[in-house]
């Protein structure tokens, strides 16, 4: 029996289930192979040992073999950009003195993505502190025809945040200042390099929450969140960044600073230019500052962890614990009474809530420990959401190990993961274009929230008509005629 | 004493107050000059007599003098577009047989805006029923270099919806079909010409609400709502169209159909092209179909009409009447106890709720009956929201009659209205650029939700930096190189 505790509105809703593919070998992954979690189980057991590994700061790297160069693994040719010279390095040193990184070891973490499946060979990383410095860097690179890879926390999952060849890495790591916070409206204005978790702490101390939360919060930058239009764990509750971001500042390819950093709830003075930069993955400009509306911190938060054939995590937030308890209790009574839910546990205290969330947030990490992960992130009609998983389980054979489907039930977003001991080209051939065709057949999206980056640009045509792809390319050409910003990413692969 | 009735979360929050300018003559306007409304007053009295006049279907026209041609009142020169010929009319007749309007009397309603301050001299209005027909029309006009004025319900307040010269009027009036409605997710897909109020009724019968509501709902089209990024009465509760619109279909200037009509909550497959068309006022393409997420209809709705020095209208929506009653009751106790609110009335039954809302929704109409209205619609920091009103009252002299400030407290949106018996150029000179400079001084927006249209394009520079204006112009040139779509609107006035 589920204890009746307090809650209000379903604000987050997730689910996952795991099973091994027929004939697969190897250990089931820590989280997903676990058998049914008994209700009321000790939070310590639920959360597993040790602190959460943070995407970006600690990667699955240490265990795997050397990551192959992207340009060797994938058929991609370097575009005719200039090569960074000694003179260029000297110029960079004048722009950001003492913040020009050329040490190969230091560069390693920025050349390789968190999943360790992509590796660039950049020779230089720059750490500007101000918009003005970003502008100087881009103006210089534009003049010299040097390609630039903007980088936030490097937590992306589609190879969008690391160089493909020798692009100059422009890191927002030192652009981490809060500019202002309005304690009545909850409007936060900050530099693009602020780490999401730190912003979260900052506004929570002031009675608000950031309308965005995701597993990579300990490393990801708010600028990167905007650049990738990150979805995450609070989208169902607070809506997408398209609505919660009030303004931004971006530097264009030629160094022009575009200041759209307003803090107004309503502003219909012409085209909403900020939307161009949200979700364009650094290909149209580099986001340098952000203005975002933070909702009031909910007075009552409840998490329900339920079991049917699926694990379902529901978080509610409201202002009155007793009201929320009544509503959630009523819902659970109904769900249990009808047999829809077989078992579960509820949490209201912060510690247990966090531990339940860790189960969900660490799935990505758990998967990465199962070997090479083929990751797909699709939007599907709700009633077909899990069919792709069962379909693939029936279809795939070794070297596939596990087919794992989890995701965001409220958003129709399936995270589909297929693991193998190591990268296998034939397995990739079994997965693609099959997964994309299946998704297109349901009029779904081949990238729900992870974006396009390097990996999915060949799949864009499955979700966007040719007219849309052409307009994307025209926008890219308009804003970045030399194509120096995050090349080889986001735009459809040229024929 | 305010009765303690039921409510939940403040979902709409409005206020207004009226006073006459020193030395002004004439009658106080019906609504705004009214003295304090006693609490518990009969709903009949509150709502006034007769059915609500709908913007577009009935305009303040019948009383006023003939509306001057826009091109005679304002310094604007016709661009070198072709003139519609007999041959063109024959071609249109082949594209939309029986739906080519050339009768001057019928054209009148589409040549003059609802405020009756702008008049075009278009000789033809076309009524396509399908996207394909819109595409054929635009392809033809593009080839012939004919300017086109897309028109929905013609309820706009900035002169964006009527021709300035002899543009071909492309009306969405017959594109009024619901395409699909998903009864679990609440996703509504429909043609652009559906009237907001009819959509509202359609989804409410199915247990949902449109996330958008505004005074012009009886006439405005959903396509026009998107094209102008309409804010309205539910923005505080459900967020802006930037978040609630899931997809759209638009026809570009050359007739290309851009199908971004998905119904997915999450879709990060490249640039979010639909955002280009939301709020671009028909200058980048004609929206032909819309996919929008409708939230569940709230089980409990309460409206509080409060008085302090200001009238404040608060609407809450929730799922449990008794919970909401407790929360709203607590809030009112506190507000009354502290002296912040002096008096008021509460409503839960649908009839009284509607009547209270009519007080707010009919302010625009009431103002228009006071003579010529100089309308401003600005976003300001909350703590300066009303200062512009008091400032202007002290500053203006006759022929100004009333300075009325009302708006959306939760959004920081002030609707500033100055009335006079008739249009007066010197009064305009007193108002502009003063109002814009004042707003820019507060880093506000010179158009919060009404848009730019014809009237505000000279004011864009007060809220957007030159780099942004330039990018807007570049986008216009990219998408509509001949400039045939809604010319003389939205873009900054060329030097």
C-alpha cells in the first residue's frame, strides 16, 4: 500500500524499463537490470553508493579505450578554413591574456565529448571573461577564416560541443557571473557560462527555481542549455525555454554584438530574434548572456515512484502540502484500485526526493558503463511510445547487448539506448536508418531534446521537409556567410 | 467585507483607473469614468446593457467621420509594385472561383481598421479556402510583383491588418476548419482562419481551453493571433504562444509551402522555423494552419474584483474548488487586513464571472467612443508601471480629454490611451516621441503585445538596438526579397 502523502499537480513524469536483447551477453547495467525495487526501500540502497558522477567533470572515459578521431571514424572532410598559426596564438594572447590554452593534456577534456565517441584535434582553447572579448575573438577569427567551436559544459550527447577537426574552442567557462536578479519578478540575468546547478542554488536561496533541470546540471552551462534548447526534467511543469527565456545577448560570426537582453514578459517590437539562437547549437552566434524568468519555489514537493510493468516517477509541486496530499492521494487510490499501478513509494523529504531522482538522472551514466551506447532521442505519439523498444528487441541480435527505453511520458519523449561492448558498424547499420524511418512513420521527431550536433544531421530529413532544410541553410548563410561557427554541425549534410 | 469564495492560483491579473486631464472637456467614458463599483452590485449593472460589441464585426465606425486615407494622413510613399489589372482579376478568379471580391462596399470593411484611423484603397480581396490556393495566389502575385496584405479578423490596433495603398487583400476568413483534436494531449490542429471564440467553444466542449484569450476573440483569427504573437488575458497562466504553439504551416512570398505543422511537445531537429512567423505580422509568410497545445479546462475558476485606488481583476483557476477557496480566502484576508485592498466582490458562477470580465474586455470599445484614441502599449518595470500615466496627466492639455492607463499587472504591460475629440497633429507631437523616450528610459518595450504594424515602425529603435533592426531587415530580404508581403509594416522605417 502506498502511504498517502502530500502533493499537488503532476509536474514531472518519467518512466523506464529495461530488458536484455535475446542472446546478449555481459552484465545488466547497474540501474536498468535491477529487479523490482521494493516499496519503502532504504533511500541509501535506492541511490547507490558515492556522489553522483557529473557529466563533463567526470566522464565514462577512464575505463574505455582511446577515443578514435571523429574525422577517422566518420566520412567527413575538413572545410578550407585557415590553420591556427603562431601569429594567431599571439593575437589571442593579446585578446585574452593568460587564458589561451594550448597544453595538449588540458585540451583533451575539450576535444573529447562526454560520451567518448567523438574526438577533435583542436590546438587551442580560449577562455574569454566578457562579451567584448568574445566579440574580439570572433572578429579576429572571421577575418582570418578560422573555424570556431563554442563550448559550454561539454555535456551534449550528439557531438555538438566538441570540435570535429582543429576548430578554435571558445569556452564560456569563465563567463560565470550573475548580472542581476529581481526578487519580485524572479528574473535572472547572467553570463552564459554559469553552471546550471549553481544558478539553481542561487535562485533557490532567494525563493525561486530555475525553470530548467537536467541530469547534467552539475556541469552544463546555461548558455549551452539555451543553445541546445535543452528540455530536461521541468519542461512539463514550466514549459520550454522558448517561453521562459526573456532575452539573450549573442555575438555573431563577424563579432557583432546583438543585444536582445531584455527582461520583459512581453515585447512585440518586431521579430523575436532571440529565438534564432535558442536551439541553433552555436551555428548562428555565440550566446554570451541570458535573461530567464524563474518561477517561485514551490512550497510543497512530492515524488511518487510507482511500479506497474514500468517504473514511473512523478513529481508534483504546489504551495500547500495538505492540498497536494489530498489530490495525489486521490490519484493514487484510483491508480492502485484499478490495478494500473501495482506498487510504489512516496517521498516528501528532500533527501529521499533526491535519491529517487538519482535513479532517473543516472541512467545515462549507467548506460555508458555498459559499453558503447547508440543513443536515440525521439518524440513519438504517446500511444506508440514504447513500441519502438519492443520492436528493436525482437529485431536486434548480438553484438547488441541491451535495448533500453526510458524518457518523459508527459512530453512524448523516448530515450532509446542500445548498448554493445564496442562500436560496431554493422550494428549501426541495423539501427540506422531503421530507427529514423520508424519514427518518421509516426510523424515523430528524430531529435526530441538532444539536438542535432554532428551525429544527427544526416537524419534531419526524416523530421523536416526539404523546404525547411533549405530555409535553415539560408539562415545559416545569412548569419554566418563564411560558415566559421560550429561547422559540420546542426545543418543537413550537404549532398 | 469580501465573501470567502473558492479559488487557487492567480492566473490573470489586471488593473485600470481613469481620471480626466486637467481642463479636459467632454463626457467621461462609460467605463472608466465610473465611480467606485459597490461590492455585491448586480451583475446586470456591472456588465452594462446589450451584447458585447465585437471587434471587427462591429467597429466604432458608424459614429465617426469618414476615415482619411492612410497615404494622405501619414508621410508614406507607394513602393513600385504592379497595379492589379483586369487580367490579374481573371487569373485570381481561376485560382479562387467565386471568391474574388471587388465590390467597393464589401471591400470597405477590409480597407479600414477597427479603430478607424487607417484606410487603404485595395481594389480586390481574395478568399482562399486551402493552403494550396494561398500558395497559388502568392506565387502569382510574386511573379507579377503585386503587394499582398494578409488579413485575419482585422482586429489589430496598430494598422497592421489593412492595406496602406492598393495591396491585394488575402483573407483567411474561409480557412476555418478544425483539422484534428487529440482528446488526451489536448493538441488542436486547425486552419488559420478559425475564429478564436469558436475554437474556444470547440475545445471547451471537449474539456480543454485555448491557452489564449482576448477581448477581440469574437472576430480575431487564430492565424492572426500567431502572426501578431497576441498576448491577451491568459498569458500569465499559460505562457506565450512561443511556448504553446507546437507547429504551424506558412506559405512564403514566392508560394513555397513550409510545413512545420507538427504536434510534438519536443522537437529539436534544427532551427525552430515556426518562431520566425510568430509575431512577424505577415511580413515573412502567410500562416495557413496552426498546431496548438490546449491545457485542460480548470475545474474551478474564481474571479475577484478588488478596489484600492485601482480596480484589480484577479482570475484563478484550479482543480478543486475548496482548495482554491482556502488559498484565495487567505490572500484576501491578508490584503484586506493590511489595508492594501479596500473593497471588492468575488465571483464563481459563470454568469457573474463573464460580467466582471466584460468590464475589462470592453475598455477598448469604451475608449473608442470617447473620440480619437492615441493608443500606446508598453512594457515597463512593475514599480514604474503607472508613473507614465500620472506624468502625462500633468503634462497634457486640451485637446487631450482623458489619459487612461490599464493593463496586465502580472506581465508589466501598460495600455496607455489618450483621447481627444478628433485627431490632432499637435497632440501627437506632445505624445511622440515623449512616450517612447520615457519607455526607453526604463528599458521598456514600446510595443508589449499590440505589435508594430504601420503605426509603431518608427518607434522600433527605442526598444531594439541598430544591430537587431539590421538583422530584422536582412531576414525580411531573405524571406521576401521583393517585399510583397504586408509592405510598409513591422520593419523599421527606411532612412
